C-alpha cells in the first residue's frame, strides 16, 4: 500500500474522455489494492493556450516535476492552430515535457489480443504470436534540431530541418533497448537509413559498439523502408525495435494496425530520474486528439487505460496491479465488447464510458 502523486494532463479532443476512463480504472485499482493515487489536473494544449497563454505553463511544468508520474491524453487537432503560419502550437506541450523532463525513451509495446486478430487489416495467421516493443528515441533528431525554419529567398522560400544526433544520445537509447531485450526474447532490431543519412551511419556504428557489451542479445540492422515492409509481412520476427525519433513516430502508427486499432496502443516515456517509487515517466495513448470523434462516446479508452497500467509497472513498481489492468482489458475484449473503432459483426459496440466502466468493474472483481 502506498501513496503516489500523478499529474493528469488530459488535453484536447478525445484526450479528456479517455483519461476520465483511465482515472476510473486507477480508482478501481486503488480500492482493490489499498493504494492512494493523488491526482492533480492541469491544462495542456489548446485549453492551456486559451486560459494560460501557452501550450503548457511553467506552473504545470513544476507540477509535473513534483509528481511521481504524468498521465497524458492528447493535444492538438484544432483548426485554429493548424495553419502553416500559426505561431503557437498545442504540440509544444508535448515537446517541452519530453525535452525538459529528459524523457528520452519512448516505449510502445504491441501485443495484439487474440480476440482482436480478426479486427486487424492484416491476416490473423500473420499476426498470431506478435509481441514486439518499439523503443523510440524521443528527445533528439529532427524534432529538435536547429535550424528549423522557412526562409525567404529572392527565388521563393526555402525550408530547412536539421537531423542531428550525438553519440551519447544514440548510445543511451540503444542501451535502453538492450536492457529491455534482456527480459524478453533477446533480440534487438536497430532501424536506420544508413544507406542515405550520416546520422544513421553513426547510429549503426554506436549500436554495433553497444552490442559488444551484450553478447547474449542478437542485434540486427534494418533500413527503415525495409522495416516498414517487414512489420506487416513478418511481425512475429521482431522483439525489440530501436530507432530514432521520427522513424519511431511513423513505424508505430503503422505497427498499431497489428493490434487492430490505434485506440489499443499505450506508451511510456522514461528518462533516468527516480522517485521514491521507481522511474519517473509520462504515459500516454499514441492515438492523438481525434477531434472528429470527440464528445461522441466513440473514442476507445483502452490505449489510455493500458497507459495507466504501464505507469503502475514502470513508475510505481506495482506489477501485480499492472497485470490486473491488462488482464481486465483482455477479458472485456474477449467477452465481445468493442468500441466503435473495432466494430465487428456479432460483437457488442459500447461507448467510451461503458468500456471504462466494464474494465473498472472487472478489476474490482
Ligand atoms: C506521437 C505524436 C506526436 C509526435 C505529435 C502529436 C507531435 O504523433 O506521439 O506519436 O509526432 O511525436
Ligand atoms: Mg505519432
């Protein structure tokens, strides 16, 4: 039994409605296992821009720093801030949290539930047995490299983005992936574009060097275009995939389809800071704000709920409780309940709240 401080940043679009269900599930865990989760809500994204003048305020950053973990919904998706000339971006909240809190390792596990094998666009026989973990570098690369701007020239505009990685940045994320592979099937696939990019050639060199410290782990290199193909051709051949920021962003949207829907995929963003309970981290569904379905009871809360499970596992060392959430989700999906994104003939489609309630009640037992 313990007391854990969680910052709740629900954000925009479907963020608040899926986080509400994740909180409900956390409450069920608290009741069943006798923990106390102290939840403090704060604004991020569009709501924060309107009320506080920035996508995330200094006060909210401080709240996050004081917390044991952050549960994050989604930001962005408002046409007011989407234009190419928009000065302020809701996404800045995420970028600042990731960078300022040094959350360089983004873990995105993909293990399709048996009951959902037919919900995927990929054939069930290809999916069967898939269990992979993408480790995405989150605080470097082209997301943060400077310069990044549009420049006016006499011939029209030029635009530049900068893809830069230091050896140290590559080394720590590759190490993280090898450490994680140790407790899994002991295989790391390092993904790059070494036939084109200098940053990828350095990436490969560093990955090879790190691998010499882990003789029990098999390292393979794959070019990102080839990886995109193999992910849907032979997904079961992957164990841990480690890659740079933007490749990881793209590959995980693709890989989410293995699980049937983006609405199923949780993520954990970790650094090195430790709290009294474990590793400090930020937990968020990978799906984003989906403004087109917000407020209609169509959003799938499972990615947010599974993100809460990752929080219990990585930040609070509550393994049994994390397992209980994951088992409850699997049970409800196996019982035939689906949200709109997983609509299937013969299955019962329920709303966001009802899905959260079913999972919470299963945990309460
Ligand atoms: C993700 C998202 C973000 C990213 C967006 C919202 C900026 O797509 O977490 O995968 O690109 O990192
Ligand atoms: Mg993404």
